[in-house]
């Protein structure tokens, strides 16, 4: 028996239609070419699980402030405002600890899940940038967000994701978007130094 693999890719590696279960791998950026090729190759061998991760958020030892939820929450805490471009664009999110839970779930249930591709996200969090700001504002009432009348977001991802396939295996995220936002707010108020982040 050969080696077994559990691998993950962010959904940004793929061009996706507006709503999908597991979408065909159509490369949207040059960087994703290798990721798509690796996933395709491993899926042919039947001894791998592929997780296509939603946009990850949450506190971590090495913060990624460039990720959308983390970025908007950081701006709400420190700048108190954000300007939204294409605020109606939707995306799916997942807490970093729930990504860990997904990997553990995949390892424990490997025989039942192998040979498959799963979207891993928080089903309650298929929301627009505008809706995300509304959720943040419920926790930080002084947060102001404005919609830009002109301009375009360089990140053109706009989709709704179905996580039903992995949920049908018994996996369920444990950290809600609101709980994750509260955690980020508390963390950003305690940790002001971002020199070790990615931004």
C-alpha cells in the first residue's frame, strides 16, 4: 500500500461558478497551476483527500492580516473604518481551528473519505463584504464602512460555496463567524505589534 495524503488548497486557486458543490478545477491564476495539477494527480490514485479551503480567519501565532475577515476586523479595531469595493461580492469563510478539525476528521475517517475533494467552509458564512462589515459593526458599533461608488477590487472572487459534502461525513465547524470576530477583536486589542504578520 502506498502513502496516504490529506492535502488542502484555498478556493482562490480555482475559477468557480456562482454556486457549486465541487467545481471543476479551472485555473484562475498562474500560481495555481501546480496546485491543480497536484490535486488532479493525487485524485487519480485514490489514496488522498483534497480539502478546498474557504478563506481562513482567526487568531494565530503568526497572524495573516491580509485575509479578508482578519483585515476588516483589524481595520475596525484600529482605523474604525473601511472603504468597500464591490461590496456585494460574496465569499465563504472558515476559522483556523476548524481547518485543523477538518484535517483531524479526514485522518480519522480516511478510508471513507479518500479519493474525494471536499469544500471546507462555514456554511453560515457565505456572505458579502457588506454583510461581513454589518456583523463586525454589531460588535464594534463605532465601525464605519463606506461603499466606493467607483473602482474595482483586484480580488474578483465572488461565489457561494456548498460544504454539504464534507458535512455529510459528520464534520461540522465549531467556531461561528461571530465567535471568531469576537476573538479577533479581543486579540487585536491585546496585540498591537504586527511586524511578524504577512502585511
